[in-house]
C-alpha cells in the first residue's frame, strides 16, 4: 500500500494548473472523429485521459504523444462497419470515457465489449441501457463490475433523458448523434443539472465544426450527416484542480496560480465566488489568480453543479466560523467512491465537526484540526488531494493511504505540492 507522510506546512509559491481533464476528453474525442490531422496542445496524460486515448485508438484513430502534445489522425468511419470481431474497449476507471464513448461506438457501428476497473461498474449507465432496449440493440451487462457487450448500430430519433442524471450521458449523445444519417432530438424531462459541463461539450463541438441547436437546455436538435473538422487546439487550465490551491490560499497559504482562462465556461470556476462569499480575498490578474486568508465564515453551498470541488470546500469550511450546509450532494455518492461519506469520515478523523445526511453535509467550524493519524483516500483522487491541502492546517502530521490515486486526474500533484514547500515523505508498505 502506498502512503505519504505530510508535515503541516503552509504552501508558498507559484503553480501552473494542469489542463482541464473535462476539456481534454472532449477535444481528443472530437479530433479522433475528424477526417484529418489535429494537434492538441497542453495535455496531461492522467489515467482518465490515457483511457480515452486508448479507446479512440481501438476505434480506429491514430494518436501519438510527444511532451504535452498529441498528434491525432482522425478515424476512417467506414472501417468499423466491415469488422465483425469484437473489440475490447478498456475504460480503466474513467466514467467520462465510458459514458462518452458507448454511444459514439454504436454510432460508428460494430461489436464492442466495454470493461473497466475499480468502482466504475457501480456507476449507473441505466439511461443508455434504456436506449439499447428501445432500439433493440443486443447487449449483455454484468452487475457491480464494468463488463458491457454491445453489438449493433445506434439509430437516429428522439432521446428522452432526465436532466438530473449525469451530464455525461447527454454529452455522449451530443457527440454521437451528428454522425448518424438522420436528424435527432434530445429532450430533457427535468431541469438540467451540471449545465456547465454541457456548455463545455457544446463549445468543443462547435470548435470542431458540429452545429447543435438547443432550446433553453430543454431540447437539443442535432442534424445528422455532420462532419467533425480537424484543427489545432489548446486545452485550458482546470478549475477543478485550481480549487485545491485556491482553498489552500484561503486557509493561509500564499500560492499564485497560473494557466487559467478567467472567462472559462467550466462550472468549477464557481470556486472563486464561493471563497469570496466565505470572506476570502481573491485577486485576479491576467491568467494569474490567488486567494488570501481572512476570517472565513460558514455559508450554504449548493453541490448540484459543482460535485468535484465539494470535498476540498468541505475541508475548508471545517475551519470557518459558524455553520456550513452543503446541500444537493447526493451525486457525490456515485463517484470513484462515496465521496460524501468519505469526506465526512476522514475529516472527522482529523478533528472536524461534520456530519452527513442522505444528500447533504452539516459542518460546524472549529479553530484547528488535530491531525496526528492515518487517513484513507478511498482510492479517490479528489479525497487524496483534499487531505493533502487540509494537512497544512493540522496540529500534527498526517499519513494518507493510497495517495497515488491522484494519477487519475493530476499525476504531478504531489510534485507540485512539494515544489510549493510541502513537506512530504513517500512510503510503500507491502500488504
């Protein structure tokens, strides 16, 4: 088991935020679906991004990596239609890879087996299985592990989805349906959550030549027979990862972040507004930003649009004056782990006053956290990074188990953490 020992130390310095994982998934897929050559710049080869690249290569695209760039020769779409042998598409532990590429694979046509690791098999794909049933597409699905075999072709039509499910299902269809011969519609039967992720999808689709019309996010009209157009593309910095260091600043660190687009459509840009509401000073200059510590106060936070930054926000509010309520957090339970439960459990171990309810958290701020114990990442990259950030405010060192899971989204997190003055010691213990 990998462990990391962290000595409480306030971070200080400048860090370049890694590229947006959300944007990278989308740009890689769009480039691979194009007929021609694209160059994708500012790529971080995290586990999830590698999963998407490998699946697209198995679908027929040619992808080569050099430094932080990808050279992509788009796939020949007719190639798959003449191959009857089943292709195994390994999504590793990437929910985005699975949910984006299952409908795309069927739009291309063929015989596929989607497999994966960890808790990916426990994350729901029910909306897609309902579509497969309606279109009489043959499939086999196992319980609790990701092992889905599908054979057939997705047909154009009207697709009804709940708006409060993961936006990844909507994105998968938005990317797949333009490839079909006829026109389609996506109709949302309830209010859309995670709207910002749909906006990112629409932005990338437009950048690669795909036109989609939506009516106030309740209905999407998608013309068939569209063609993705190759292009050069640069991935912007990731506000999901920036949130960790902005929260560190709000807790007393002196960290300047660079590499972000302050006009980004990323929903996790909301971290700026939330920290300001809590009382922190947030200063923006060009592509640089930093948060400075002041007396923080508890607030009400709606998690429905920003589930990925809730663990580190919860940790930050543990040291804010008064009470914090984090509501609409039920979707945290179906991530790499049950993030709602894991966040409460590990912060409680560090000395926080926090409790969980079915879909919310209640936090009473304290003056300090004790630390002095081992805590668990639960194999979840965002829990591991949250614990590292809050370690700087503990009275005693902490040990994080299974810290290497950060490779899922931010492989160089602990390198950057150490470069900012974080005192760490890596250990490996044989089981």
